[in-house]
C-alpha cells in the first residue's frame, strides 16, 4: 500500500465525513434496553441505526450491502457486507450503537446528548463507547482501497444491546452464521488502553456475575426504639453474608470458584504494559482526599483489574435518604452485588457458589431473596499469529511511533466469547480509541479524535496484511 495515501485518506475522511455524522449520532439518546424498557416505543435505538445506515449509504464501497436486520422481539442490528478485493475468507468487524444512561453532573458546557468538540476531543454519551467504531471500520476499508491495498470480505456488525450484556447477540449470531462463511479475523473496536501514545491490544476480558440480594426480617417497619435488640437488623445480616463472599479488610474474594491461575504470558504482558505507561492505572482516578489504591505495586493493580475476582456494590434499596431517615428498624435491605471474574473462570459455577453462600444457614433464619441474576464468562485471546504480530509491529513503528502493548481489560465484551466459540481458529484484534480518562459510563465521556484516526489507520494496515499472510 501507499502509506502516505493511506494516512491522507484516513485523516481527511475523519475530518470531513466522520466527525459531522458522529456528532449527530451523539445527539441521539439511544440508551441500551436494560436502562430503557420502552426502547421499542421510544425509537431511539432505531434512530441511531438509521443515522449510521444513512451515512453508510453515501460511502464509495462498490458492491457493499447495508442491511438492518431485525429478529422478532430483539433490538435491531446493522449489517454491512463489503465484498473482498482478495481472498475468499471473511473479516468480522464489531461495534455497538447503544449507550449507557446519561447520568448527572456533567461539567459546565457539556451534556450527554449535546456533542461538543473541544481541544481535539468529541464530548457526549456514546462518542467513545462505542459510536465511533462503525465509522472507523468503514473508513479503514475505504482507506485500504484508496491506498492500493487489498482486503478480504469484510462484514461489519453494529448491535444495539451491548451495554445490556448483549442479550440479543447470540440469536443474531446464530441467524447470521450461515452468511458469514469462514471468519479468519475478528476486529473489535470496543476497547482501549492505558494511554494515547500507542496501540493497545486487549488480550483478555473479565467475566461477570451479578445478583441483587434482599435480606428481609419483618413485613413492615418498626419503631427502632421498640424493636431493636429484639428484631435483628437486616443490614447487619447483609454484612455477615457479604463476609462470606469478600474479606472486608483486603477485598479478596472468598469463593474458590472465582479464582484461576494467571497464565505466565499474561503476567509478562502486564509487566510490559506497566513499564510502557507507568502511573496510567491510577493517574486518571479522581481520588477523594488522600485515598490510596489498594496496592502500591502497579503490576499487582493490573492483575487485580484483569485477572482477579472483585466485588462492587453497585446499588441499594430499602435505605431512605439521610434527610428522610427516621427512628425506624427497616424491614429489608437490598444490595446489588457485581462481581468481575477472571477471564477463564466458569461464570455459571461462580454464580452457583454465590447463591449457595447467600442462602445457606442464613443468620437468624432471615429471608434472603435473590433477583436480577446474571452471569457471563470472560475471554482469553488466542496466541497472535506471526503475520498479525508483524503487522502490529509495523503499526507501532509507522503509525504511532511507539511499540504496541497489551491490556487485560477489567470490563466485559460478551461478543468476544461468543465469537471465539464460533470461530476457534480465528485471530482477534480487540482494540479501540478509549483511554484511561475517556469517562465511559460516567459524566463527560469523550473521544480523542486524533487517536481514533490512528486506530483507524492501524486497522487498515492489519486488513491489508491479513490478505498477504
């Protein structure tokens, strides 16, 4: 390929075509169905799909088919099928168009559905997670052609339920598998890394277990002066049950089903990543006062975040606001328990262990109700093929000026596990433009536009290299 032509095409397309359309996508409040039960009536997911479909219709991709796929009762999926210029296998590219809820407390001048471009950043919900992905994938394909390169058949899937755990994706994958053919490379642009100086390759993703635990001791509230000391506190019982799951002093998870041996190659990669971007794991955290990380060793922090189980309490009920709290012994306490699991842990076995721990020999015989149970197994990438490793080395030297590194991502992308099962021989390029301070899922989400363009160029290099392997 003509590398200078490749760079020019990517940058001009991002500036002239991608950014105007991407800002329009940010303005669509396409909240994922888990946070918008009336998504079908609101029409926002459909609006996001139509917005990107209309942009795709303007692209110069001879023979490409753009289709909105709809299965009954499922969120829509946007499919783009681009014929090969070389080879007879398939590259599957993935992204999503649904978004996290807007949440409050955005900075002055910023808002979730109001796109703002400032200092090379596009602010707004869904800019980095993951609205840019489809634009980047198509731009990479166009750039390969403009630079005289070649690519295999490319199929782009943009789903609309990822932020809800991709509940609709298995059905779509089953529906589309006969059409996909021989998938030899999977490109996922729903990830990121520890800085904006290099390309970060995600080599593992944690799994998850989630459950809402309700401890109920009486059928209605009682005067605390009359009932305390007689009726056990539902909160205290919840604390005791949590002690079965987690060591409150260290955060270590007590259930053996949630632990695995960390592969040595992943430990080596983590050491290299920490050395490449020291301080990145803690530098973007908005620490309160003098709060310190759970360990002073960044390698241990990275292992904690990528390969060790953790528990977060992400929600609660039965607790009134402080200003509404009276002298009442509350009838129940509900806590939402969110576990992150090592990539190779069995999530079903982990969930079963949690259920046993919370419902066996409950203190005082209190009622424990479990709801909203969910589990998803993580993913550990296959070893890189020599051709892919060599192309990433070229990307590091020519596009970023810094060697690529890997990250064991603490989040989950359910699609990767599904695809690895479906195409065990495929290579995986899981990367993206998200950085440690991109604010995904929280206020002030933003996309580093220059980094997104470099990631686009990197994908183009890999697409061309894939046909020459």
